């Protein structure tokens, strides 16, 4: 039509309120910061991941397909974590979903099953000092690259959620919301989330007052209140806006944040079996 402009935004439903149109449909997501997660219309029926993408790659000769996902990218404190998982063909644990859609007890159960049955799995952390130095996007890519490199079996192809890994010379397929579509990526999201949550619970004991055991480093009201009352602790990300203008008030006489993270990661590496040694990331 002459004079008409094509919009890059979604088509609005005149029967819906402006706020509902802006938000889009949501689902209950215990692991998301706000407790709800938006679901795009095109994958509203795909909340339960399957092996459709893995089967395409298997049919093309890629035998070991690894799913990779990250967690903790938007937190004010703690590391960003990434996991890589190669699942056996057509096996997935009951109830597997994107980790943000699962209750903590379901994530822990799935974590045990995935690590017990996976062909290979690995987890990598990049700590807050390095995040501040290279930015959160590059830190996320680094954690994902390290997770792929630490798999005990070299993957033939990778399935990734929204980002590619330029330093990894392996066939890659990038999908939007891959953690809700692909079983191997959903599995990676679960073990990354459980590992990072466990680490943040340990950090809460070391740095009390920020409620890290519950908010896992996200900008929850209790966390912001702790920042206002106590200032920063060694695992806060100084490059993130809520932390940028704060000062560390001398309450924490401790090792550097990345060293603390590496120590905890080393304990998980011993548990993994698939990882021989984990060194500090910077």
C-alpha cells in the first residue's frame, strides 16, 4: 500500500491492554529474576525441549552434538557460568525444561540425572574481576568457549542460544531460545544454574548481608539494601551500574574474588570427573 510503513515490532492486538501488548504472554519461571518469563508466540508450544535440532545434525554426520548455555549474565555479583552437555541420543530426563522454568528442587534432581547419564559435560566460570575488565558479553563467550573446550569428548557440533563462539572451530547452530527448544541446551542450562546457585550460596556465607543465597546475585531489593548498608564486597561487578558508584567499606578482608571463585570451581571439577584441572581464569 502506498505510504505504508513496515514495522519491525510485533503486531499489536487492539483487544489487549497496552501493558499486556508490551509485555507479551508470560509463564511462571521460578528461576527468573521477576518470577515470570516472556514467551514469544512462535514458540509458545515449545516449552518442552526435544531432539529435533540434534537429529538434524546427527543425520548430517555430526555424532557428538553439545548444547551450551550460560547463567548469571545479568547479576550484580558473582561469576557468569556456562555449561556444555552432550546427551545420549534420544535420552532426556523427565521434566527437562529451561532452568528458569523449573523449581529449585526439580533443577537439583535433573542436575544429578544429567551428570550421571550424559556422554560428557563441563562447567566453566568467569569471575567478576575479569567481567569488569573485558565486559559481560566477552566474559560470557569466554565461559562458553571454556566449557566446550573442557568436554572430555570433543564435540562435532554445537547448539547455542543466541550467540556463536568465534574462537571455536566446530560446526555451530545458533537458535533463539535454544534452551526451550533443544534438549541438550536445556540440560546445559540446568547444570550451569545448579552449579552457580551452589556457589552463590557459599558466597552468602562468606559475605553475609546481601541475601545472595536467595537472590543469587541478581538486583533484588534485599541485595540493593545490602549494597546501601554495607557497600561492595569482593565479588561485586564494579562495571555494572548499581555497583559503579559504590565503595568497598573495608568490611571484607579476603582473597580476590576470582581466586575465591576458582577455589569453589575446583571443588566442582573434582566432583565432575570429566574435568582434570581448573585454573583461575585471569
